[in-house]
């Protein structure tokens, strides 16, 4: 929800800055401000939702990913190496296969919904991209958590 809210807010901001004429009979300023407000609201709702989900997971004793984006990106090669070697069994090999399929889908010119259709054509790529980034980030965060737990035991 946070990336989607950011995208809507960005579209609203770009509408405010670059659009001179009306948008479907509504002044560009009104559309831009409306999209900006909706985008910020959706983003804030996403942040609130993440915090609630995280608290619930902690309360249930479920593992929660750790590390920031840079730490997770740095841990990704180690994660993939350990999955390939079989020393990290918490990530199923089918997940890495799905990541590979998602990358191929994003790079290939063949789409389920053609990109020629305005707005709708990009949504399938955006959905696959968001799933891929969140899945990889979560897996890397859980891997970092396990690494840190193992270091504390030593």
C-alpha cells in the first residue's frame, strides 16, 4: 500500500506541476490535489497497517524480518548461495524459482495485459514487481534475523 500511495501522490504532484488543461472537465489543480491527498492517505494507511501486522506477528511469536533495505540487499547474495547449497532450509527452492519466473516476466516483452492499454497495461507488471520486491525483501530480512541469532549463540 505504501508504494501504491506514493505512486498516486507522485501522479498527483506531476499533474499539479505539468498539466495546464482540464482533466475530464475537472481543473488540473483539483485533480492534482485530489490525487496527492489520496496518495498520502493510502501511504499513511499502509504504514499504519505494517505496524499493526508487525505487532501481531511479534505477539504471536512469529519471526519478523530485520534490517533495512541496504542490509537486506547485501544479504541477498548470501541467502541465494545458502539456499543453493542447502544450508538454509527456511526458504523453499520453489520460491527462488518463482522469483526467477517473475524476473523473466518483467523483462520479457510478452504480457498478460498488453502495455498498449493505458494504465491497465502496466498494472500486471507493477503487481508482479511489487510481489517480487516484497517477497525478496521479506526473505532477506528473515535470513538476516537467522544470521544474527546464530551470531549471538556463538
